[in-house]
C-alpha cells in the first residue's frame, strides 16, 4: 500500500539532472519513469506489525469459519448469503480444499505489501524503511542509459547518480559520503546475477517512454516561450531588446495571457495594446 506520489521529490530530481545537462525530454522521462517504476517516489504506508504465529493462527481460524459455514449451509441449517456462497456449497466436495487454502491466503496477503519492483515484503512498523534492492536496480538501469545511451565517462556517471540519490532520499549528508556508498552499492550489485542489467531489459524500460514528434515540438516551443519571456521581463533588458524579443515571441493559445502582458509591457498605451492583442 502506497501514499500518493510525492511530486516535490520528482521535481527535485528533475532539477538535479537538469543541472547535469540532462534536459532532453527522453532522458528526463526515462529517469523519472525508472525511479517511479521502482516505487522510490512512493512511501509505503505502515501498519501495526504482527507476529508470524498470530498471522498463521488468524489464517487457520478464517479457514475453520468458512468450513463450518459451508457445513451448515449444506445441512440446511442456514441459508447462503448470496449466489457465490450457494455455488460454493454445491461444489464443496470438489472445491472445498482450494477454497480453504484461498481463505488462509487472503489473511496472509493482508499482512504483506508488494513493492513496485515486484518483491513481497512484510507490513510493519519498519515498513517506512525502503528496501535497498529497488534503489540499486533503478541506479543500475540509469547508469546503463548514461553509459550506452549518453556515452558518459564513469566519473561523470557516478556524480550524476550520487546527485539523484541525494534528491530522491532528500539527504543532508556530505556528497563524498553518499558518492562512496553509491560506488560501493553498484560494485557489489554487479556481482549479483539477479541484478544484472541486460540490453533487452534496458530497451523495455526505454520503450515505456513514448515521445511523439508532436509532443517533442510542443515541449520545444514551450521552452522557447519560457526563455523569451525570461529575457523580456529581465530588469537588464533595454527597450530595443524588449521590442526585438516581443517580435520573435510566437506564443501558442496556451500562452495567450502572456501575449497580452507582452503587449502591455512594450506599449506606452496599455489600453490600446490590450485591444490590439485581443
């Protein structure tokens, strides 16, 4: 069970990788999707911890309650609550054992949660501690992308991964200490066969990032719009440069409000400029 995505963590990661020069939409979406796919933007919601003995007892008790109820229904002592109970009672000699096992499993599963990486971990007071294998696997995938997709040198990859870990976990430690842990984590991971990243696995993760030409064009135009607006509203801009920027500024319908402000800013008569813009 997970809380909602913590968008501040995602935004912090986005700013962190942008500082490293990873502003291409495919790079940004791939890194964010890998981190999100491993549940690192989602904190587990803990529940009171239960002992395994108590879980087994509760599962056995649930199965016994189901068995007694089916016997009463088949004996005609009680009426089935719904069509499902009626069918189960009719097929009890054939389906009874499987139904009892399923009832026990329901109790057991209520005490476990599935991590985004597919691992089953117990729910308890300690569930706030993220299991490290998800973070390790996410870092291995991102490193594979930086090495084979971006052709970055190892030192540059390690620095980027260190910044990502700091951003995801909101750490306040020295960068050198986090970098040492990241290097040690990846060094040990590469000796674990279960954590090896194969090309097909990387391509599957990359294929989840779908960027159409239309979307790419929209994002580029939006970035150009933001850059030009930044130049326009800069206190260092002269009147001539503001007019030049305004002439270059081609705003889509989503930026119509900014186009009105542009007209107001470069005109000595705001009312006339607003009428012209509208």
